[in-house]
C-alpha cells in the first residue's frame, strides 16, 4: 500500500514538472537574442576546389564589410584554385581574392564578388569573463536559427589588443567558422575547431584580428598566402601596390605578373606605374604597338611627366639596340632621343642626359655624344661608367691618348685593393693598352683582373693574356698561360696550335710535336697542326717525317709551308 502511494506521488511530480517546463518554453524562446534573424544573413558556407575541379574543403564564415570582405578558416584555402560561398538564401558567389591569412591561428580574410552584402558588426570591446555569448550557426532559408548559448571562461590577450576566447559551450556539429556574438549582436570571434567533438569548452579567435589583416607589397612572400592559388587582393596603398607589382616581376610567371599589373591598373587607373609595367611586359613579348599605347597613356596620366618620358625613351632604346631586327615604324633612335630630351626639359636630371648620350653614341654621333658625356663628368653622376663611356667616344674618334686617360680615370675611381666592381674597367684598360702596344702595363691590368675574377676565368682570358705577354717579351708567362688555356678548353684546337707555335719558337720540339699532334687530332682539316708538327720534326733533324707534314699544310692552304719546305729540302 505504501509503495503504490509513493509511485502515484512520483507520477504526479513528473506531470507537474512537465507542465512547468511547457509553461516556461515560450519565455525561454522569447529570451533568445532579437538579432538572430538579421545576423544569420551574414553567415555562409565556404567551399574550395582544386585544379581538377574536385571539392577540396569546406567550412563556415561571415561577412565583415558591405564591400564583400569576409572571414573564415584558412585550412580549406591551402592548395585551392577556386572558392565560393553560399549565403543564407542559397545564393552562390565566387571568392575573387585573398586579403590576408594567418596559418598559426588558421584564419583567412578574402573578398566575395557580389552586391548588397550585410556584414556583422564587430565588437568594439573584448568580452569579460563569465559574460554571456552566443554561437550563431549557418542555416539556409532559416528565419529563426537557434543560437547556442554559452559564457566566457577565459579571454587571453595577444598582440596587445586582440582576444582569444575559451568558452563554456558544447559546439554543435559543422559550426567551425561561425561567429561568436555578444548580447548586442556584435561579433566577438570566429569559432575554431575543438580538440575533441563533444568537449564542453570551445574556442574562438578575435574577429577584429582577422578583419584587421591587410595585404602589403610583401604579401607575395607570405608563407601562408603562397599555399593558395587564389590571387591576392591589390593593396589599398599605392606605394604598397607598386611594391607588390615589383615583387611580382620576379616572384611570379609572366601570366601571374600580368594579372597583378591588370589589378593595379583597375585599382589605380590614374597611376603611371601600371601602364609602364604593362608596356615593359608587352615590349618583352615584342608587342610594340601595345607597349606604345601604354607608354603614351602613362605620359598622359602622369604628373610630373618626366619619368614617363624617360622610361619611354629607355624602352625604345633597348628595343633598337637589342631587337632592331623586329621592325616597328613608330620607334627609332630619333624617337628615343626625342623622349629623353622631353624628360630633361621637364626635370634636368643627369640620368636623363646620360640616356641621351648613350642614344647619340649608338647613332654614331660621336661628337654630340662626347659633348654630353663631358658635361656629365661635371655632375654627381660622374663615375667609372661615365668615364668609360666617354673613353669609348674618343676611341671611335681615334684619339688613343684621350681614351687611355679616361680609362685611367675610370679605374682610379676605385682604390687598391680593388673591389670586384672595378673589374670591367680594369679589363677595358688592359685591352686598350694592349691595342696601343703597351703590353706590360696591359699584363699588369690583366693580373689585377685575374685576382678579382679568380674563379670565373676561361681559356680565352689566358689566351689573350698570353698574346699580351708575348708582346711584352714575357715568354715563360706566355707559355704558362697558353698551357692553362689548353687545360681549360681541351677540345679547342686553336689553343694547341698556339702552344705548339710557342714551343717550336723556344726550341721545345718534343713538346711541340705532342701539341701539334693533338691539334691535328682535334682539327684534321686545319693546316696549323701539320705546319708545326712538320717544323718541329725538321728542327729535330727528322726531315723524312717532317717534310710530308709541311707538304700537307701546303695542300691545306697554309702560305708559310712552301717557304719552310724550301728551307729544309
């Protein structure tokens, strides 16, 4: 009897509790935040795709600006070539560019193509410990999504002002990347992956931290952004955008570089740099008509216009010097000179006058070029290059004395011990001295050059120095150098012929025979090997073998062979 009474009481309590819960349900629903219906419109699902079109990854995210700036997790972007978002109405929109990424915190910022975006407002303050918070899930066509309530367990500050939240909340499935909001409907953070499904603690990283990420000129080298093939946004700052364009020229292939240039022009249509870079790329591809149009537009939009005129001049000059076999009627050295003069008229910079002097030299207007080069030696631009180029003008005019004096000035810009930068001018003076019959000073310059370029010297260098040493009667040095040349180029018969010639001259007949035979092996149709072999054999008294070799040289057209045959017969 007593047990039945207890069971009746329990059933009564259960029924009463059920009625109490049902009566409380309307008030619980009405207690949910009022901003949920509006906020859900800002949340989306992100899907990324690989190069073959297959689905690579997916997560959630939300918009943070009316222009379509959005935030999400970074992981799905790694290796992706394309990405789309699907908003709360089911509309699919493409991701057009990346605006930032942080691999350590697994967050990304990007821009979505479209109109009339409804962003979530970002919280202006970090949440306090024990403050009530809500996770709002993605939901397609849901007018009243059900948020998950929780409270802040801990808010850790990083980078001085941003918060990383630990939240007392059990995350529902598929809510990574969804927003964590405060009671005012402001976004505190982006929900991150839990350590284990079903944990009672969840984590979120400051949404403001992600929204504050910006693309800079150096972002092409960012380790995280390099892992995705979705293109980068163009920086808002013009100088940063110019830097990005510069970096793209070396970091990307021509297609990627061209894409960066097009983005720059679209964002900064009144900036000359975009048209200049595109013109240079077009000229590289021999599309000179397009390059001409872009350079004229660069001049049109620039203010001041001197740099655009200068760049146009240099572009034409380089084309005429290195690709003059490709005709383009609108470009000529006269046009290049005209543009250089236009630049100098706007801003009288020595660099503009220097380019004009180079153009005049290329036109073989040596007197005019010399006048300009001499003017440059009195400016801050004076240096080894100017002295050298002025020396070239005197060389073309046949004034060896003036040429050598200017080459001295070029070398004297540097002091001993010489820097490697002095090497080209030391070598130029060496060749000029050698041509002027100043063999020993030429050898001295070549010795200095050898010290500076010790590991990059080839057989030709030793052959040229051997010629200078012969002129200076430095015979042992000459023999050493031609031997070095044969070692560096063992398949070149020229050096073996020269070596045999020296050895015959110095009475080293056995050595000459070896060198001559190697020359014949390498070039059996060349007369030099037979000539020196025959001469060495005859000098040793072996006319029986030597004269047929001299006869062979004669048959191959060697003019010296006949006189030698007559001497030894």
